[in-house]
């Protein structure tokens, strides 16, 4: 059975476009088919402001993996691409978050789906809105367009016009 999954990729160290391209390739290898990709967005850091700007991008994928298997593969990809996960909100070569996994609602010590901060973060909502404005958040029962309109996050998010389909 194929699962419909929405991922957020983020990077603010090294060659950021190259990091996103490598992550997309690894996602294809380890997880499945990339159905759609947003533009890349340059964003201010959330949670810790004194660090380089981020590049963020949303991917829609289809995978035969379960939610926990998907998380495991994501952690492998982050590690392979240089992620040092010791410090929360620190600069990183790669961060991959599971935003949605089908219409699943999971709260466990290992995994929370939908992502618990999705509705608070403009850097997540803008690229997600680009791809799926009518997608309904299964907990809040609001569309991404509605969550975006309600979001009070003041941090800057700018769509880059560069090549973004990897």
C-alpha cells in the first residue's frame, strides 16, 4: 500500500541548494516517488535567530513505508548528509520533518503527525500552500489556506525563482 506523505526539507549550512538536491535524491532512493515539489523558500530561522538563513522546500511523496519506517529512513538520510542532531534549532546541513502522513494522527514520544508546529510556522505553510492550499489538517479541520491566513509568524519567507525541481 502506498502512503501519501508531505515532507518539509530545511538547510542553512553549506551549499543549501545542493543539500536540498541531495536530500531529494536520497528520498527517492530510500522512501519512494516524489510526486511534487514546491519552490525553494529562503526563510529566517525559527527558534534561534542568530544563525544563517534557511532554504526550505516541501515535497509530496508516495511511499510503501509505514510512518515509523519513514521516520527511520529520514534519520538515516539526515545522518548520511551530515546532520548533527545534538542541538535543538541549531544550524544544520539538513532537517526533514514529516508534516502529514495520509490523514494519520499520531502522538508518541518518537513521532507526532501532523507536525505539532506546522500551523505556527510561515516557512512551512508558504511552500505547503503553494502545492496544496485545499489540503485539510486532520486535527484542526482547516485547510492549509485557512491556517496560512491565521498564522501570525512574523519571520520573513521569500520564494526563490531559481531552479527547484531536482
